């Protein structure tokens, strides 16, 4: 029996180092691939974690920017004129007060004094506006010092006299006093102001004192034999003040005094 190895075996022995090197190279290559793959997975995970961590901050920043933008828009264009009234008030010293005039001359003097400020809105009292006699037989019975008020902006105080509705009121008459109007002599046509609010939603009835501001129209019109409103305040903003009626008796309690005469809630007719 021959001790010589078959040619195939001798070939394998001679080429063994090469095969070992090839296998080692393949193993290294796979290991490098696995390392690269692991590295890529780690990098992707890190990016995801960083993104997730940054998301709340980015969301908070976006929310902050959104709130700032919303606040800016609200400041620039408020949804309701009930908010805007705080930016259209006259100076503290020019707020309207109740007139103490007792004669037509004193009432006219108060009007002229208010207009002498040359600064709109002018603060006046409805009582002084009516300091003249109206003769309906004349073609234009309104005196010149009253006609001069047309087109100017005024701020005044008074009380609401609604026509029918007690909710979402946009147009109503303003009178100087509930007591002189409802419990005394009714005011003359030149002592009443037709008020039209700028807010299309209107307002609910209140017996509190109102401070209104708008542009005045002075006109004389007769329709079907009746004199239309001489004084009309248009595009009006307002404030609701505490109850302050210049003709109310000292003993009157506004918290209970109107319980039997002031409607509350929805009304049906």
C-alpha cells in the first residue's frame, strides 16, 4: 500500500494557507458589514431620539408663536366692539357729567363751552342739547348752534329706552333720566337721542347708566305728520356704568327699585 497522499489531498494541503486567508477575509468582511449595519442602526436611532426630543420644544415654540400671532391679530382687529371701547374712551377730565343748568341760556352756554375744546369727542349732556324751543310749523326750526354739532363725534351718558326687544338690541332711544322720563314729565323730541350701535350683535337691556360714543346727525324730518328723531348717534360704542340717575331720589335703591317694572329674561309679545 502506498503512503503517498492522493494528488487532491496534496493540492488541498498546498493551498490551505490561501483558503484560510480567504475565509479570514470573508469573516472580516462580514464583521465589517455587521459593524457598518450596527453603526447605521445606532445613527438612525440617535436621529430619531434627537427628533423626538426636539419635537416638544419645536411644538412649544410653534404654539408660542401661534399665541403671539393670535394676540397680535386680536389686538389689531378685536372680535367685538365691547373690547374696543376701552381704546376709544375720552380722557378722564373730559368725561361727560350731568348738567346743572336750569335756563336755556345756561344750557346753550354749556354746549358752547364743550365745543370750545376743539377736540373730539365732545362731552355733552342731553339736557343741554334740548335747551331750545321746537316750533314744528317752521321749515327748519333747529337753531344754528345746534346745527353746528352735525357730523361731529360726541360722548354722553343716559339710559336706554328700548322699542320692543330686550335682547340683542342694536337701536334704541337714549334719555337723560329714567325718573324724569318714566315717572315724571316725558322728555321733548329735542331731549331724546336715537342711538345705533356699531356692534351688529347689539346688547341686552340694562337700566344701568350708559356711556355712549358716536357721530351725531342733526336733522329735521316730518313723516306722516310726525317729527322724526332730530338727534341720531351713529356707529356707537358704549360702556355700561353703575346706576347713576341725576333725577333719582336719594332713597331710591336700584337693586330692588325696578323689580316690578323691569322685565328680565326672554319676553314674548
